[in-house]
């Protein structure tokens, strides 16, 4: 979240990572500060920039990775000349337009802002200008994926994420809570609808369920990559979810390459039986 950090600090931090792990580091940059007022004060936000200065801050950050420093008296060490790939992150169309203008890859937070996904992707692709960093549009779509060995277990694990968004809607954010057998009696119909809307691009299920959903999502969005997130209370179950999801993505990529199509990379890292997003 660029407003929370000085561009020079980010450049040196990611320059350090790139020096330790060459070719393995991507830098995703977002415009929103995140958090609340207390967090902003703890981050000394009053001493730094804000979302309105984001394009200038991004330009400054790019300069620190260039071969020749724009300011001979201020250099990122390490960082200068390392050309760490920069991705713009967004949950509206602002970063989509900026990423298109600058010719940068664009990642959209559809895992919590589903209503703007189509608009943002269309804005980005239709206005894209090739750059030295990128010759053609490159899109990444966020999706909540909670996988388990059975649909029933995945559905149960998913209730932790539902509770988290319910608490946000109520204005009472908390740490992620243990899963429950069901959400009946824990929310009103209006709250259930609001949570379902926010979690529209989500799937909870076994490997087969997850695969069907992700294949439809890729086809519907033509995404080049997916960012998979799994807010699971138990760490072992979270790791298992990512293991299953990674295996599913390997299968999807293998089959698409075999058919002569492009592969999609998973990054990082109420249709039956439990596929939340109905549009795909």
C-alpha cells in the first residue's frame, strides 16, 4: 500500500529481496491506505503521501529501479538497476486506467470488490498502452479459494471467512474466528445477502469443485493469472487448501497447454455444491 510507505524505502526493501532471490520477486503496489485512523497514525501517515499523490509516488518508485538514478544524490541501495516488476493492484477503475496508461500489469481485488471486476478489466484492456515493461495487457483476478478433501469440510472452513466479512459489515472487525457448522442464526437475511455479495468470487469445495469453478472463472474473465486467497482459521487446514488449489492449477495449466491454449498461473501464494460466484 504505497501511501503507507516512502517510495525509497519500498525500493530498497524489494531491491534487497531481488538481490537475495533474483528473478523471483514481483512488487504489487496499491493506492488504498487500508486500516483505520489509529493504524494510519502508527504508520506516520501525516508525514507521508496519500492516495491523491499515488501517480507521482509510483513514478518516483519506478525511478529508483532504473539503471540511472533520476536524482544523483538519492539512490536505492540495493534497488537501482534491478528492474523489479511492478504490478498495480486495485479494487476500482482508478488503478485500471493508470496501469493501462503506464503499460503495467493489473491485478484486481475481485475477492472482495466483485461489482467492479468487469468494468476495471474492460477499462484496462481497452486503454492499454504498450511499454518497455509490458507489450500487451496482463490481468490478474483475485478469488477466494478454500479447498479441502470434501465439499462439506470446505464449506465448514468457509464460515470463518463469512464471519470475518459479517464483522466488517457490522463495523466490528476482529481476528479470524474458528469455523462453525453453519451460519444459521448468526446473521439476518440482509447481512447474509451483503456477505454473499462481497464474497461473490469465491469457491469452497473439493479439488473437483474448485477446478470446475476456476476453469469457468478463467474463461469468463480471460485472466492471465489468478491470485488465490484462503482465510482459514487453522494453519494446517490453510496449507492443505493451498496444496489442493496448487494441484488443481497444475492440472488446469497442463490441460490447457495440451489443447494448445495459454496457461494461467496461480499466484502465491450458491451453485451446488458450494460455488459462491454464480456469474461464472
